C-alpha cells in the first residue's frame, strides 16, 4: 500500500477511470491521483472509512459484474453521507492486500486510547501546516496553524509558549516539540482548578481525595473507593502515582475525557431493558422511503439506503413496490422521477445486513402497488432469499393472545402489509382467496394528490382496489395493515396484530383531540406514523410529538440530517443501539391513564429540576471556510419532551475562540416527565447579521445522563463523531416537591 497501486475507480457501467492510490507514511492517509489530470490529486483519511466490502457488494460493482470478477473488486464505505468508493484492482492478490490492509488500519484506529487519538490529531494538524514539508515549523507557520485550528491568540503569549517548547533552540518546532507546545497551549485551567480544589498538595489526588470527588461531585455511592482504585489503574499514566494509589492532573484529564467521564451513563450503553414485553411496548427505530438517498421527487433510489439505515440501528424499513419489466417488481417513489431498483436486490441487502448491528426483529413495511402476478414474484423472492429469517407463521404455530416480544423474535424479519382474512383464519386454513381489497394502505402519491387537488404535480391517482395474492398475504403474520376508523372502533373490534398507519397530520389531529386515548390504543397495538407526501424535499416532522402518545413506528427520512434525526439517534443511542427502547410503564400498563397534555394527573408524577453549568468547550471545528475566520461559539440546551417540558436556553457567545472557550454559564430547567425527555446540546457560531452556523450537537435521553463534571463529545450534522471537539459541563438533578407544581 505504501508503494502504491494503480486501480480502476468505477462510478457506473460507462465511467471507469484509472487512479494511482498510495498509503502515506503516516499510515493514516490515502493519497490518490488521476493519471490524466497532471498534478491533480486528492487525499482521504483512514478514519473517514467505516468499512471495506469485498466483491460485488454495491450497485455500481454489481452493474459491471460481467466485466470484472468479484475477487478483484471492493468498496470503501465512508462515514456519514459521503458516497462509496468502488475500486477494481489489477489482480485478486492486489485487491486482497488493500482489503486486508485497510481493515487492519481501521482496527488499529478503533483500538487507540484517548491520548493516542489526541496525539494523532495534533500530528495531522502539524502535517497540514508544515507547508515546506521539512518536518519542522517556524513561528509564522505556527501562527497560521493556530488560525486553522480556530485559535485567536495574543501573539506575545503564543511566542512565549513557542520559545518554551523550542527545547533545541533552533527557532523551529519539530514533532515532539510541537506536541509540547500544543499541550501548553491547551492547558485546561477549568480542570486544573477542579483538580486543585480536591488535591491535598495541588500536585496529585490521593485515594481519599479521588473518593471524595467521586462521592461529592460525581454522586457515586457505595463503591466509590473501589471505583477510585479502578480509575487510577485505568487512566493514570505515571507508574509512581499508581504505586501511591494517587492520580495526577494528566490521569484526571484522561478520566474526564473517557467514556466513564462522559455525560452518557455507560451502564445504559448495553442492553439494559427488559426485552420480553410485547412488541407494542417499545419505541422502534423506523425509516421512511428507505430506498431514497436524497429528495422524494428526483433523488436516486439505492440499495445503499437500506444498508445505511440498518447500520444505524433502524428496525423498520419501507419498500414501495411497483410492477417492473420482465415480471420483476421494482422499488421507487411512485409517480415521481426517482430512479428505480429491483425488489429482489433490496431483499438481498436486507438478508445480508438486517442483524449486523442488532439481533432484534426487523419489520419490512410494504407499500404494495403490484399486480397479483408480481406480488407472487415478491413472495417468491422473500421466501427464497430470506429463508428461515422470514417469519411465516405465529411462534409455535398456535393462535396467540398478544404480540410476541423482541426477545422471542430475535433474528426474524416480519412483513407488514395487507392480509386476506384474519390471522386465526389463516392458521385454521380458512382464508378466502377471493377477497378483494386495497393492497396498500399508504399510497403517498394519492395523499399528495388529495392535498393538491391539481394535475400539475401528479396525474390523478386512485387508491388501488386490486386483488391481493394469497402467497404475499401468507407472509404477513403479526403486522396486518388495517384502515383506522376511530379509537372506539379499535377498542371494540381491533385485533392485537393489526397495525394502522397515519400521516403526520392525521396523527397530530388525534393527539390534539384525544391524546390519552391514543396512548391507550398504543398500549395494545402497533401504530406507524409517516411524513406527509407534501415533504418532497424529504424533510422530517418532530418525532417527539408522536413518541409522547406512545406511537412505536415513527418513520423518518434517515437520509435527511437535522434536529429530527438527532432526536431519533438520541433516543435510540441507549439499550445497545438495538433499535428498541421500552416505553415507560405508564404508557402500557392497563390500569394507568397517561395524558401527555396534562402530566400532573399522571399517577407517579415525579418532576425534577435539571441544573446545567456550561463550563468550557474544546477544539470546536471551524465552520466558516473564510480565511482568518474564527468561531464565536454559544451553547444552546434544548429539552424535547411532553408539551410542558419543551424548552431551550443558551449561554452568551464568546468572541473569536473555538479552541478553548470558557463560559461558566448556568442554565436551569424543570422536567415534568423525565422518562420521555431528550436533552440536546447544540453549539453554534454566533452571527449578528445572519443565521448562526451549526458547529456540533449531542442528544441523549434524560434518563441516561450522569451527574457531576462531564464531557460531551460532539457530533457532526450527520451524527458522526468529530473528535476531539467537546463541551465540559456540570450536571445536577434534584427531585422537586409536588406542592406548588400541580395546577389548582
């Protein structure tokens, strides 16, 4: 890899160009060059690559499968929304050396400790700024680098630190000297202040000091002595301090920057919830128009959409099926100009990726517009490709009395769609094949058409009244799509395995008029809510409103970044990122009536106060590419929950400092239903003349917050991490006395 290789970069059947690829000496950067474009070259970092796929495992490589054998082909999958890089090597051996090499480099990066990652980050900046590539930097280069790193610094101060770091007195800084300069520059006064307030001698924290800190500030109870010993063992770099059972400032910083010092409680990172409740007792991470990578009118359809959603923990994906040529059903957004993909390719991807991130069940939501013949082809593909993964009958083959649990359905794919007759009938062999009916309940094209009452965007669409094929009907077991009449009708007539779908506007109407009944309905059966067909740009509605009434399958456009997807990622960041989160008991317990509009009347009402001190920020990324521009950061904290809990407050902005801004600003919130609240931290670049620019965010469930002094590791717009950017905060949660809080 270091020697370099010529490979073909493939974009389509007709676009195949040779490129020279080479791993740089740092073993972190891939450099590549176009043969024709003279000096034009590009680089990407190994840390940008999420995975390496061997063989024909992308649509582009499948399209040229007849030209190049799979053992010469591979795909680099990038993080976030960047497109894949499809490559063909000259030989199978060459392909293998790149596949194995890239995987090894990715693994090495993932196994790096916090301080190694930081050193790596500093070295990357050093290389960027070392313009003449002599491995040393003069003061002017250092000053330019500080600008690039978002630091606006007093020149005298910078020069003083530069001189102190220049141990060799050469007037330049080499690698190690630059790391020393950087560490002096980033001396954390806020952490030092905290450390010294607990340290007996200002140099180290003894075991007793650390134990007091863990008990008094981090609110750790009984095992704080044991935990203090573990932390010293894990994070203290000095062997002398370790022998003394003490922690230095370096060890303290490493602990605070680690997952244990993070705001997210590590105990809730794995599966910690009861997974044996019926499916309808869980919020389920759900995607809408999963096949789209961009907008709903002209965007490309791609199997990649399913792979990306499933890798983000999504457990309910949507497939819009239409009659295609040669008897093969196709998937695309009907009556629009989006491109088309084969139904069977979607099912192959589903079979391969459904259980890579979570072993809990995947629901395949079918929007069916196919003729009976092509529905039979769909059923054949489902059975042949998915085999035992497809749930074809009830567990144990018996007539059940309620929905099974995620635990019982591990490794299973459930089809959601129309069904001929009842589940009981099909188990008894009594389903009548001659039944007519709508084959799909969610014709979004018809929704758009209904809303517009015009022929300009779509031709008039009538909801289909064609027959449903028995073969496809038989694949539907626990998720039979039915039309929703009213909550009263459902209470009397609905079966537990029936599921209704609502557009966001219909769901909102029911929330406003009968919120408590909606909650009750969702305690018994599943509900799916999907975005309005009018959202042609694939924007999203706020999922929190739907979760407040217990809707389980709240389908979002995963391809569109923004606050709505941040909330979705935040809710499902707990419980092992399994895509299933148990709803609070008051939302499914039969004898409790919960009304999100009126939480005070909820039995077990326990409001809390959340006090957040935003202390400082570290290495915030630069958002404005203008030369010399530096971030003026402010932090906004948003609470998303029941209507009474919706709130936001922000700190003041700090002029020209994205590197180590310090606030010490206090924000205070009252939270009435903590079990449903999400807390979102947003950093923005203040601009008095136009809209603030987004810098980074982090969203988590209120119930997963650790109290005390904590770091928040920020994420990009795409939800990917942007190390070492972080916030340092202090969190305090207290229960509130009920008197004076309940409205009279």
